[in-house]
């Protein structure tokens, strides 16, 4: 987050949201799950100071800054778990898992992201991967938009992949969906990838 800004009722702002790769989301979920587990192990042993001391020593000696940041030193020089961070991590993990479930379906993804943004959102969504500036959401819209147009090599690949994944997620599920989304991404075959997928 770059910062916060208070807005008045009549003011509008642009919100930019990344559509991350599945691999990136999996790494977010894994990291958040690890942090949550670490804090849970400390917080669940409040009645046994011996276990807490050993766990804290082990954590601190591992020198993992991402984990060390989950603790603070109080006024009595004691190392304490950040309970607010624990609550936040649980909430974020739930959010990441929901996003992961909806990552391929553009409409569901936008709805999930929007659930964390207060206020009324405009229905006009612009996808920054769009070469034309139009918010193409279906293969038919994509075809109509670029039919008979001269384009730079690979310029519409990212836009096509987003739409293709979204369309597939509405038709297929499970292993069949995975097989449909298993597209090659080598630069020299991007054109044929799009052509084969459309067929």
C-alpha cells in the first residue's frame, strides 16, 4: 500500500488491482499460512512459559526477518507475539484463498477484490492489458475487436490469456480445467497458442 487518503462524498478515485499469477498467489498463501502457524504455536501455549521460551529462541535464532517482525519487545523487555498481526493474517489468508479460487474468472475476481474496497464502484472496468483500450471479456468480443487489424507481434497475448482463462473457468472444472489452462508461453509460439486455443 502506498498510503491512505480521505475522500469526500463527491470525489472519485482510480483503483488499480493486479491479477496475479496462480504461482504468486500460492506463494502468498504459503507464506501467510506459515506466519499464522508460527503465531498460533506461541499464542496457544500461554500457560507453559517453558515451551514459549524455547519456541521464541528457536524462531529468533533462525533470523527470518518476516517472522521476527511478528513480535515486539514490551516495556519490561519481554519478547511478545503481536496478536493484532495474528488476527490480520487469518483474515488475509482467507482473502487470498478466495482470490485463488476465483483467479481465472474475471467477474468473480473483480467482485472478490471489490469486497475489500468501501464505497460504490463504477461498473466501468478497464483492463490495462488491453491494447485497444476496450474492456474485452469474452472471446467473441476479443475477436471482433482485433479482426482485420494489423498488430505488433505478441501485443495481445496477455489480454487473450486473461479472457481465455476466464471463459474456460465458466465451462470446465477440476482436472479438465487444469488441462485447458496448461498453455505454452514460449515467445516463438504465442501466435499458434492463441489460434489453437480459439479452435
